[in-house]
C-alpha cells in the first residue's frame, strides 16, 4: 500500500500525535522529557510554529501547532524528532530509534475544535492518573500557560 502524504494547508493549525518507538515509556525519565520540552520551546522561539497546546506523555506526544515561515508540518516534525533522538541517544550513550516512524495529524477547523483538542491534550495526564489537576503536570501546556501562543 502506498504511504499517504501529510496534508499541508498554510494558515491552519494541526493537532499532532507521535509515539515513542514500541510505545516504551521513555518520557518517564525527566531528563529525557526535558529534552523534548526544551526542543518544543526552541523550535517555537526560532519561528517554526506557534505553539497552542502540548503534552509529553510517557510514551507519546500531542501538540497543537500553527506552522510559520513557510515551514511544513513534515519539516517541523522531522526537525523535532531527529534533534530529540540525537540528544536522547547521547544522554543514554546509545544509538537507535527513539520515535516511531511518521506521525498523525488533524487539521483544526475552528476555534471550538481548537478548544476541544487543547482540553483533550491537557486532560491526558489526568485521565492516565499521573496528576490530580492538569496544571500540576509539568510536561504540559496547562503548566506552561504563559509560554503558549494562544489562550
């Protein structure tokens, strides 16, 4: 079966999900989760995207981003995943895959859709019993509200 291409529509935000290889709970290690968190803010600060919402779960990542400066979603995800994989492998003194190939995206159609997806993202740690309040989960936009480009 032919691999489907990712949709690239300028001016639209995307709800993105990507998983750790073999769904290992890699991001339970705070040093590793910190690498991903730093990379999310670094790419945002470099103008790759506006960051609306995110959560770094033990075995996956959810984000809502609006690509900027003619960056495509595929370019952004490649940059994020390749950079973090190199840093994580260096930290662990190993080589190999960190992330599963590819990612899943959905276009955010309107503000109601954005709010619904952001609420889903920020409540993910609550649903998985990692915290009692979304704001208490350090690896989430709920905790870093002042650094978000929306809300």
